[in-house]
C-alpha cells in the first residue's frame, strides 16, 4: 500500500513539474520575443471601442515615427471631412468682379484644416505600442476619447460664437467705413474657422450632427462684398518711371484682393474715393562688378492716405535689382519683376491693412526705398 501511494505521488509531482516547465517556457519565449500581436494592429480592440473612441494605427521603423503616424492617421479622418465640407465656404474664398472670378486674400482650405486639426489632435494620446520582431516594425495606437474631445471643441465653438456676435454687432453700429469692413472681415474669418470646428464635431459625435451657427458664410461674405463695392473706393495714383503700367499692375492686384479701385483723378466718374494709394516708382542702372551682366535697380514708395484729412494711415517701400546681358534687356526684366511684386506683395500688404489683418508701418518710421532727393513722394 505504501508503495502504491508513493507511485501515485511521483506521478503527481511529474505532472506538476511538466506543467511548470511548459508555463516557464512560454513565459521565457514571451520575455525574449516580446508580447503577442495585439488585436488593434488589425483594427480590432475591445479596450477602445469605436462607440467611445476614435483611433488610428501607425507603423514605422522607429517607435517615435510610428507614434507620429498614429497621430496622422487620426488627423486624416478629420481632414477628409473638412475637405468635403469646403464647397460650402467657397463664397468666402472667392469674389466676383465684373463677371471674372478672382482669388481673394483668404484663409486657404489647407490652413483652415491645419488649424482645426491641430486643435483636435490635442485630445489624442498614444494608448499602446508593439514591436514586430519579424518585420522589425514598430506599431502605435493613437486614441481620442469622443466625449472629452467633444467638450473641448464645444468650448472653442462657444468662444467663436461670442466673437462673431460681437464683430457683427460692431459692424452694424460702426460709422467709420474701415471699422465696418474690418469687423465684417473678422466675423467672416471666425465663422469659417467655427464651421471647421463644427465639421470636427460631426466626426466626433456618433450622431454625425454638429451645432449650427446663427450665421451663414455666404451671407457674411456677400454683405462684405456689397459694402466694398458701393462704399469703399480706392484711388491709385502713381508717378515716376513707367507709371501707367505700374499703376495698372497695382490696381489689378488690389482688385484681386476684393477691393474696388479707380485710377481716375479725384472728382471724376469714380466720385470721391475713401482712400488714396499714392506713390512713386523708379528704374535706374547701377554699377556691379560683373563682366557678363548689366544691372538695373527698381524702387517704389507708397503711402495710403485719407483724402479728406490728408492723413497718412500707412506706408510701404519695396525695391530690388535684376540683371541681363544688355541694359535694355535688364530694364525690361526689372519692369516685369516690379509689376509682379506690386501686383502681389504690395497689393496684399495694402489690402491686409485695409481689412485689419496686418498693419502697415507709419510713414515716419518707414525708410524710403527710392533715393530721397529724387523721390516723388514727400517724406
């Protein structure tokens, strides 16, 4: 009987020992190889259900790059939706002038998407990582809690709603025309950004519904466009070398920015302008130690003033040089470059000042681009 008990005991110990060896071997393999492939790598995760989380998976040869890719995967969800809604904002981005569509100074779709997405990604965190030793790739799981992200976005939407209401109220009460334009412009920009956040809300909420605004982008942009066309005329007055084509280039640039412009003197068909853009331009050869090229320099000095008070509200100075084989060719090239810059950079700076988006320097602090003794603009 004792012998039988001992035999049974030895069998039991053997079974326990075998089980212990099996568990140890499995643990050792896991320790050496790493944890098993998690389900989220293939888009399956019970820990972060889609009803409560938005998620994105990234993979790369390093862990940090994989985490960046996970953030990018979540961002793409929002970028796609914002791009789909962009057509509703076209009235803000485009203005019509005499039947020709011109690109307005604008927040581009890419910029709006980036601003909204950056804010959304503040609510994303890396929940887990995994290394695949066979492929030598790192994986990362980025997750966003829907309810937390919704609360954060609603704060931003509410803040923008208050700003829009204040700007619209200011535009309705403003007597000064520039103040009205700037208030309407701010309201339009904030409304576009607000609509981008609202699009993000539709992605985050399971219902797919956002929080509508009391205003429409096309209505505000239409009101601003109508006011600019009927109440804010700019006169462009250019003197100096090649004044006519240069003045035409600047006027065309300002029109592309959504402004109404006349090149006629005060008192003619355009009536009395609200602002005058006045300046001088020059082209002249310069000596440069270059045996192969001739160089011509260009300069421009402009000021924006109120015709009634003759008060200068801003000034801008630009210049540069161009070279070519002959002085004639250098002059022609310089004139083209000058026209392009006045039509783009200078026009945008002046329009930005009128819209209140940037501030031109005061005349007293603006150094002259053209030689002082020959400049047509008094300084």
